[in-house]
C-alpha cells in the first residue's frame, strides 16, 4: 500500500532494429488507443458540444422540432441574475465545505486509530468500506428511515434515553442541509479513512523509531510525521470529494427534492429540474455548461497541485 | 503507549458501529411486519417474516429491475474493458507521442459531471429514437466506466516488470503478442477487480437511469427510489428492496476489496 511514481515505458526494444521496432510500436500504440478516444469523443465531447451550441437558443423540450430563436449568450447572462442559482450555489458550497471538513477530521482520527491497531485491522478494513459501495439511493433510503420523526431509529433511541425526539430533519428548512451533510459523512468518511490509512502504511518505520528516540509523544508523532507524510493523499481526497460533492444529486433528489423551499437546492438538482420539470432546455444546457466549466477550473487546479507532487 | 492502544480500538469500534447500525437496521426492517416497524420505541423481539420479500418480488416485479441492472452493468463493463484495456496498455508501454496529454484528457472526462451530460444526451437519444433502450443506458454508463478502466489498467500494466514482455519481443511475438499473451494474463487479478468495480458503479448509478431509461429498462436504483417518493413510505417493502439491491453490491465489493480504493482514486492509491 503505497503511492508509487510511475516507471517509464518500455521503448528500448532489445537487439535488432530499434528504430524500426519503435515506429511499429508507435503505430500499434495509436491503433490501441484510438477506439477509446473515439468512444469518449462520441459519448462525452459530442454531447458537450451539442449543449454548448443549443445553449445559445431559447427552446422548450416540447418544441424540439420547431425552429428555435437564437438568443446568443442570453441564457448565460440569465444565470448571473437568477436568484435560485445564487441560492443553489451557496447551498452547494456549504455542502462541499461542510461535508469535506467533517470527513477529513473524522477520517484522520479513525485512520490514525486504525494505524495504531495490531489485531483485527483486516476485518475493520472490510467493514469500513461497506458504506461507500452502497448506491446513494439506497443510502438515502437508509437515512430516510433512521431520521424519520415518528418511527425512525434515531427517534426511537433518543426517546428511550429521554433526549428530544420526533425531529423532522428533512422537513425542516434549517436542518435539512445539515442532515444531507450527515448522510454524505456517513457514506464517504470510509473513503477518507482508507486512503489516509494507505498513506500512513507507506511511512518508513525508521522515521517513527527516530522520533521515539527523540522522546516525541504520540500526538507529536501524528502532527510532525504522519500528517506531513500523507499530504498527497489529502490532496487526492480533496480532488475526488470536491468533484463528487459539487455534483451531488442522488441523495438530495430522493430525500428533499431541494426543499423545504429552496433550503437544499443544489446546482445539479436545479439544472435537472430546469430541463426535465420546466422543459426549459436552452437554459438547462447553459446551466450544464456552467457546471462543467466550474468543475474543470477547480479540478485543473487540484490536478496541477497533485502532478507537482507526483501523486497522480 | 497502552492508553493509546485502548483509545484506538475504542475509536475504531465506535466508528464501525456507526457504519454498521444503519445497514443492520434496514436488514432488520425488511424482516418485520408493519406492526413491528411502526412503534414509538424500538422493538427488538419480533417474529421474522419474508412477506416483504414476497411482496416486492411478487406484486411489485422487482426482479425486472434486477434483470435490467444486470444487463446494463454487464454491457457497459464489457464495452469499457474491450475498448479500454488496449488503450491502457498503449498508455503504459508503447512509445506514443503525447502520452501524458491523452492520459490527462481521459482523466478530465472523469471530472465531467453526469448532470452536464445527461441533458444533451436526453435530446440526442430522443432524436435518434434510442431513449429508453438498454443501448442508451449502456452508452451513458460507459462515460464513467471507460476512463476508470483505462486509468486502473494502466497502473496495473506499469507495475509489471518489463523483462517478461521484452522476452516475448525477443521470441518474435511482436508488441501485440507481448500485450495479449504476456501482459494481459499477468494482470488477470487486476482485470477482474476492474471489471467488478465497473459492475458496481453501473449497478449503483441513478441520474442517467432516471432520465434515459424507459418503463421496461428501469434499473434497481429507480425501483428503490420509487418507494421513497410517496407520502406514506412502505418501510418493510422498501427495506426488502434495499437489501435485494445490497446483496450483489456486498458480494462484488468484498471480492474487489483490495482494489476498491485504487479504483475510486483512478489508480493513484495502490491498495
């Protein structure tokens, strides 16, 4: 379990005709790569380009075959003035920052604890990963039950010990977003734990020995040896978790549909609704281009950081 | 020293309880009749029943969701492997120009949010009269599975010692022979893990299925979600549906356990 830097390709063929073989290898290489590039171009680049073009027109899903008035960048200027977009972006940012910070802190504590264990680590690893392989829709169902104000497990348990019970988490405009963040924390902290733990396993034993000889305590070791060593893993976590929380859709769609009011509206949900509930396709496509651009800017930033550290 | 060990075990055990209790709760609910579920206090002593499963599989035709999910997952996994494994080898081993450029471009496709793709895909598939077909769903799921295959398999190919492929070259197998007869068999465990992850991601996918599937092609997540939207939730039935959705996931997930984190990080964290 360690993050390796990648070795170079085998482009030094043995014995006869290195140049001829190199050229053949190159031709074969393009031949093997091309089908994937074609599939990705057709399935990803083409729809995105289609979106980009059709976002310049004003049209409803219902008049797909009618002539569509060209409106230029009107759909994009509309984004800037749309109060729902503003609200959705604020919610999305609260969700992204809230979920990731809790996951990082909790994940580090659990990963460090797991690292300290001598027995049962394999079993713990196998059980920890369960939430992240569950479909988000099923996760939503689990939490819909757990937090049900009347018959949910949380209500049943808290009334049994005399705590306030009967709270309608997903129906309250103040609590719905924190509850959605809790669902994300439950599902994805395991990912943070396992990635950080993998990073910790690659720290050499000598470093710990040296620290102990210097009389460093456990907290000191965690802070000045373990934490700096797993910075590449933390960056990876930030990259993947930011991308995935920013596009959050499934659990919000199933649990709150953006409500109550606009209290859990996210940018992904709003785009979906614009297209498939209001049938306002020109605007939906502009919104999807907007999401794409913001995602690409953020991920380019992270990937540059990671490449500099040779972690990706 | 001792103090830290005790604290560590406590932290891990508490965390595991937090992970497992919600899953256990849904399994228990799926075995309860409504009278045992709708109680103000938790009822732990009850007579287990399979009636929820009978209802979900009988009246509610949940098996058609299971069949659709299986077909879509297998289709998109097969397509992604057939196209992606050779590409992964080319990016790992062959002297092509702009290797890092192509690999980076493929990585970027992982960052494209599904919601940005699903809007234009809906229109394109509608125009091509492909909306609601298995093909539409398989194509949509390939957008996330193919980049995973390429990046994961590339990391497995790069870990192979080059000597074996060089030996195949000397034997006159050619570059493709070195790939097909040496590299692919040697990475069989990685290949299997990659396939399992693709099946998993496809099985769990919701947004594409929500928009692109038709009445006859709806997948398991759509079936599960349809239980939640209603005003009075059928907890027994929805829990049984959730457990049916979970069983294959847990089997696949535990089989690919070693490589799960690697798949989720595009091969960056070796597990």
